[in-house]
């Protein structure tokens, strides 16, 4: 917030912020005749869509006071956007303007009263927001006088003599130094103490409490050749302080961080040991396929197996792996510099005295930079990069390599340390944008050092200074509670130029990308551009190179995005752009992007230049899933791109399952409805180029790859303005979603419809989450780390427990069936834990990995042999497992379903008609079913491994069955090792882990969610747990609760009123069960969250509502809908021999029956004979659309909004009728309908619905709207 004054002396408090879509009307209201004369007639929405930066000043009422839009090319189309730099240099006196340091103002509007103050504030905001920018330009028609408003801050740029520049326009310029000058940096003096202490105390008082009141003066006095202190001045007053030291604990850094890409922060030495003596062993998986060890990457992090560390460490690649110079690539030496620099380059470097370093990434090509007479030069020292290689971004498979458990390899560096560290840094908030001014000065203090490093605690937000450093990956064994950031001296270079590639660039590009795995692919596409400008399919290809001081340091290849219709219909790109404002040819597909990591801080500028030079507005980059066969590359592979770090992941859209045959010519185009290999999409556009992300370094560790845990991680990674650097998932079997096609193992367990393999491919969690393969065995709350098997430790700042519940090994009662005992005579041991040897042929299912293992075992050991399989349990999983066994070719006579007594009176199917059909199907397939049977013994009490027979007691006579495989689906509970870890950590456990309504355990840093948990007894709601709700929604709400800790855009949570702080949250998402049951019946049950109750008891309730049933369960065409007393769909059950679109039917939940084409009245009139056919009719497609919920919200907003001073809204009328404030002569419903028909609401509702259908017509072409009939 800041204050601006009007010409009359009035003061207005304004807030400078980025422009948002709702500002458009306010901006348009500020457009004057002078605005059109100065900038032309502007389409504000279109301009905002293409602007690199748009700034709005708003007052305390959020009214727009002023606005300005800035692009990276001139206004008025004076010159082609790709040619303006040479145009300016040829025709104007200022030769310093480059695409890196220049923006063009395309629009400025302001409240007439505050125009001068607004102009100044916007200019100051732009220079602070974009430190690289030094010039703001704009062309004005020659006949326009800027007056005192803009003329006060912009001066005319003179054209050179003899220039042929268009005389119709005048170029004006605003210089940074007039508004946000570079701060003067000098050596600190003791007398600076009084100026600096208030700044330190304002931000942190710990230093004074620890070291005394005069710690700063003592630090300044202690300066010597190894310790220096510097201050920045504003008008003679010290406003910032930096203390640097040449002594670095390099051994600690080597132990805790992956410094291989930085050559250990040491000078190269002939005796350096960079690789282990032996290459890592490559293990083979169960199928014999070789699994390659993958290098780590910031966004594609390493997966650490508990049995493996040597391979993980030996490939010491961090985020720099994607773009490195070859060891043999040409580097610019200090001796060669003078020969290579022409006069113009020397002038540019000389005049660019304001060296501002953006985000720098220093890779394994460690060039040394020295400072000579104001010219930055790169020395010839070059580090070996033998271990550095590119990673196939499309193959982020979780490796599970195994070794002896030896300590991982650490490179040995014998050269001198070439880094100095920042010990203490502080700057006044007003001048924080100039933090980078210190770097040029401190590098000059240590001319022999190449790196500046700083460590900060994980929980400290990234401040402006370190946002320009590169974060170093911690080693897998590190427990240091600090992050390490590195800045290379070469990051101070500013002569970064992007241009179209030429034939002469091929050798240099070849050297640049020599170590990348897909270097041949990059070169092939580059040659296509040079030779034909298009690929063999005719798709236009464009290639660009980045060069510094004449040396090529980057290469990028893009093509036109030819599949934009598919992207538009399958991904939520309209979260980031207004699609209709972008031409088809403006969408580009990023295929290759490689950049010398020393200049990685120019990545966004490189991308921005690509868009400008290629005439694009958007770029897309797909991440395809790992091929099942384990190949390192696949047909869809693009080269790895460091640009992904700056792009935003795009959420996939839920798709309608269309009845294509029924729709005929009214079906969507094949571009929309086609089914192709799923991929995760990443995106960047012009608007995002100058919008920084908020980095979150807090170590968030999630234990358990359950639906809750995956939903939690999904919510975090799809926050476009946040970048979580330390997300870790601890899972016994790694990430889910790696199932081979055609496998039947998924059928063992019933499907919750939370996530499937396609969903995992669309998320690409492995791109953003570190995965630790292992099992939690302990929690050290004091040291804040999770203990895994074999004693491995994973440190955390926030721990999230989502392990869920699993089927536990059943504990036989031990009853002797020879004595003919019954269940009543048996001591029940359901609460006891089995402690014996777990038989090899006993299978407990908890995830896809267990199911796949069971499928392999059955195929190898059971299907082609003799013997029985016993399926034990009374959950719905026993039925899906029985069907899976039948589908594998096992005869029903070999399958025995043994069901223990129910613990409640609610069966797993809770529907008599379906239960009857399933039992009949089991009988037809000769599957034997035993009810109320309790496991008594394995192998008649002898050693149970393997199980050869099992005996059971019943309510009458016991029985014994031969057994070759025992599938257990009984006794679901918390895993014992998980319980022990929780209990030993002194977390409150009462049958389940106890949490409050904000997911907190009794440790504020440990949260938990899902079936593992229960609510504290203070809520008096023991019957309600997270098990009663949708796991996906619980995970989302857990993430939403944690985002308040990290997201600066969110309002802080307010404490609930005292009378509501004891209420548990009630989530509204539906619970879903689906699968294939015996008889080949496809089953789907959708219900509201609640406590399980028998269906006949529910129907007997007076307020139950009504049920609509068509078909017959035995015939396989059963469809049941429960409509509650409020006419809302509350439950859906489908039971069919034919496949059905389950995702469509899930959308029906929670809809009013009137929305479903007057479902109840049609049913009562006998017009609905088959609900399957009814919900395949074209009218229903809009309900299945992913944006139908947005339409409902818009319509509701119309009905609850009053029209200014006019009549009350319909919602207000309803309240008046309910409260008895209106006396009506007609029925309330008839009255409200008449009022609606006569009000403006009817027209607004119709226009909104038609607009919805029109805007989404690519998905909904089966609807007619005015103008097409």
C-alpha cells in the first residue's frame, strides 16, 4: 500500500498489483479520447491476454485507479515484433536497449485526478518487479502532446542523423535510474551500526539475544582478508548489510548436498576422483527387463530404495543434468576474450554497469569468471562432466535397484575451494528489490572465487536475493535442516541474445548437447528447420539459439501445436488463457530446450524471446508415462527440458463418455473424442513470463501412497503459483500407476474410482515428488525424522500420515475341529495379531503391487496345477476376487468362498436383488460358498508354511478344505509396524490415530487423514471417521488446510465460533465402489457419505424419498436411483452385464431430479423403461460436462442477486415467504414462478445457458441454439 496525491491535494491509498480479469470494466471506464490518440483503439481483453506484464492500481474499495500494460515489442506496429532491436539501434541514439532490458508500454489509463501520482507508482512498480528492465519505451503519434502526465516521466529518444525512421511517430523512453536507481555498495563501517540495527530488529531479534546488543559492530570490526562486510546506501543512509567469508565448511557440504554438478565447489585437479571404481550393478526385474538407474533432477527427483544408495549417488545429476556443455565444447577464455569481442560488444558490456543477476543455475561446465576493467570475462577452466548425462523426461520410472547397503559413493575433490559464503544478510523491505546490487561488489572482493553460496533454514521463505541463486539438491542421506543456494560468477553476464538458428550453428550446437541422450533427435530437428523449415508431416518447425559473447549456450526447437483441439478439450488450459483470443498458429509445441546451466537464470527470457521471434503466444510440453517395457526412450520422447521448472502443470479435464453410435452426426469431432496415449501437460504463455512462482522449501513428507495421500500431493503440485521443492512420498512399493496393459490383477480389489492408471499418467507425480521406497518403522519427533527399515531416516518439517488400513493376516482360533466345536464355543481372536510365520501362499491385498504379485503367482504355480483356492472374508472384495479368479481360467469348483460371521447387520452389497444375482452366478460357476465360518487352523495346527489345508468352525458342524492358495479379505486394520511407530512416538492412539478437525495429531507438525484416523472424543462423534467419506475429497481438504501455511494469496484462517469448534467437518463428495462381480456383472454403487445402514431400514424411514428401479439384477440390466425427500439424487446402483460409462453416472449424484429431464414425473408417467437408455440420450450430455457445475453456480448467482434498487431477489422472496412476511393469495410455488417469468432473471438464465452450450460446443455439438436451426 502507498499513498498518491491528486492535483487538488487529495490523498488516495492505492495498492499496486497484477491486473486481473475482473479489472477490465474498470480499465475501460478510464479510457479517454487522449488514450485513443496516444495508444490507438485498444481491445483491453485481448491486450491483457498478450501482455507480458499488466499493472493495476486499486484503492481500498478495489476500484481501478490506474492501469498500464507492457509487452516485449513496440506498440502501434511501427516495426515487426521480431525486428525491433535492430530497428532501434539503426535509427535511434540509444544503443543499450535489448530484449532483456526493455519493455514497451501499450496502454496507460488513469483517473484524471491522480494521473501523475499513478504514473510514478506504476513505473516504480514495474522496475521493482522486473529487475532486468532498465528502459520503458512507447511510440506516440507525432501530433500527440504527452502533457504533464506521461511527459513528466518520459523523455523523447532522439533519432540518429539520416535515419529513415517513420516521422509519424515519436519514441519516448523512461530510465530506471530516475526511479529505482542502483544502490551504492561500499565497505561497512562501525558507524553504520545505528542505521542497520533497526532493520535487523524489525526482521529478527534472535541475533541480538544470542550474540549481544553490539554483535553487528563487532562483526564489522572483525573484517580481514577472509571476512568482509558491505552495506548498500540510499542518500547516505545504510539500508542493507551483507557479511561474506571465504572460509567454507566444504566437507559438510559434500556430505549433505549433491555438489557433483558444481565440481564440489572446488577447482579442477588432476587427482580428482569423480566416479566409483566400478560401474553400478544393473538389476533385472521379475520379467528380466533391465531397469536403468535414472539420474536425479529437481523436478524429476531420485527414487531411493532402502536397499540401494550406491547407484542413486553415483549418478550425481541435479537440475543441471538437462543442459550441459560437452567436456570438449569450446569455452571462452580470458585470453581469447579480447580477440572475440568486437567494439560494439565491448561498448555494450562497458555501458551495462548495472549488473543484475537473475536466477543462475551452474552446471558441471564450471567456467571461471574474472573481472577486468569492467568487462566480465570467462576463463578457460572447465570441469569434467563424464558423469553428466541427460535424462529422458518421458521415462520417470521408479527404479528399485538393490546393492549391499554400502555407503554411497562420494566424489573426491582435491582442488582448492572456489566458493565464499554469505554469513549474514539483511536489507530494508523498501529496497529489497535491489538486493542483487551486492553481488557485483562481493565477487570483486574474492577475484579467485567462482561461487557465492548461502544456506537458509527450510522453513524460511525464499527472499528476493536467493530467488536468483540455484538451489542445490540435498543428498539422500542428508539430515541438515538447511537449504543450500549457489550463484556462479558467470551469472553476472548480461549479453544474452536469442536468434534463429543457422547452418553455421550446427557444430557449436553439436558440442553443446553432446552429452544429452537425445542429442541426435535435437540435431535431426535442427537440420529439418535449416533445410525445410518443416518436418516430414508438413508441420512448421522453428529453431532458436542463445548466445553469449558470440558463443552458443542454448538451443530450442519448437513446432506448431497441431493437436490444439485435443489439448483444449482435454486439459484446463483456460485456467491460464482465454482460448478464443489466441490464433491456432500462435500455439507452439516445445520439443527441445537445452541451455548451458551457467545461464539458466535466463530460461524465462529465452522462452519469452522464443514466443516473440516465433510469433507465438503459448507453449506446451507433454510428459508421457514410462513405457511398460522399460525402454529408456519411447516414440513420444522429447528431449529433457530445464524449462519445465518454469512452466505450470495443467489439470486434465474429466471427459464425457459419448454414445457415439446413438449421436451419429451430432457426435463431437474425432479431434475431441479420440482416445490416445495420456500425458501430463505443462504450459507457459506470455502472461506467465514475468510472473514468479513462490518456492516452498519446507520438507513435506507423506507416508503412504493411498488415495488420500495421492489426492493430497495432486492438490499441491497443481498449484500454479507455488513450487514445492521438497515433497517426499514414502511408500512400500513406490508410486502407483505402473500396471502392464491387459493385466487382470486390478480386479482383485474393488475400485474406489479415485484414481486409475490414466489419472497417474495425467498427473506425472514422479516429475514433482521424491519417492522413497520403504516402510515406516518409527517417528523421531524430537529430531523430526521418519525412521524406515534398516534404520534409514527421512527428515521432515511437516509429516502427513496417510497409510490407511490393510487386510491383516488372520489369526486362527486354534479350535480342534475333531471335537466338533461350533462358533459359539470358540474364543474369538479377531482383535489378536498373528505373530507366526506368514505362509508363502497366503495373500493379503493392499495395493496394485500385491495384486500383480498374486496374479503372477497364480499363473506360475496354480492355474495349470491341482488344488483349491480359499477366498476368506465378507467384504465386497471377495466377490471381485472370485470373478478375477474365474476370468484367469480357474474352474469354479476349485474356488471356495468362506465368509466369517458379519460384525454388523449390513452386508457388503446391501441390496437383496444384487446379492441374489451374485449367489446365483457363483452357483452356476460351481463356486462353493460357506457362510458364518471362522478360521480355526492351518495344516491342522502344524507349521503353516505353505498352507495345505484349512479348517473352519460354523454355527453347526466344522469343516476342512484342501488349500493351495489362501486369499485373505478379513480383519482390516492398521498395520502393526505403523501402529508401533505411532505409539512409540507418543502420538495419541485410540484404536486409530486421533486427530482434530484440522487433521492435527497431538504434534502440531504431524497431520494424518484417511481410514488410519479417528476424531478425538471431544467431538462425541466416534461413529464418524474419514472412512465414511470420499478419500479423494479428504486428501483435497487436507491439502487445503496446509496451503494456508505456504500460499501468500490466501486469507489467514479465522478461528471458528465457540459454539462450532466442536463440530466435525462433513464432506459432501460421494462414496463410490465399482468392479466386476461373479457372472461378469459390472457393478457400480454411488452413495452419499454416511454411517452404513441396511437398505430395508432406510426405505422404511418416512422421509426416505423415492427409488426408481428399471431392469432385473439376474438379467443384468438393473439400475436403481434413490431420490431423497428434497428431490436430489442420493444414491445410484448399476448392475449390468454390459459395460457402462461409470464416470457419466457419477455426475448424476447430487443433481436435482428436475435437472435430469423431470426424472420423477417421467417415471411416474411410465415413460422410462430403461435408465441405461435414458441416460444415454443426447439431452444428458451437458450434465456430464466438467463445467456443468460452473453453470449451476452462475445460475444460482443470478437467482440470489438483487437488481440494484429494484425488486428483491428470488432468494429474498423465498425467505420472506418462509418467515411469513408475505401474505399470498396463491400457492408460493406458483407465485415464485410468476415472479421469475416477469423478472429479468428469466432472460439472464436463458442467455447463460445458451452461452454455456455455445462456448462448449466442441464438447456438446448435439445441442441446437439460436442461429443454427
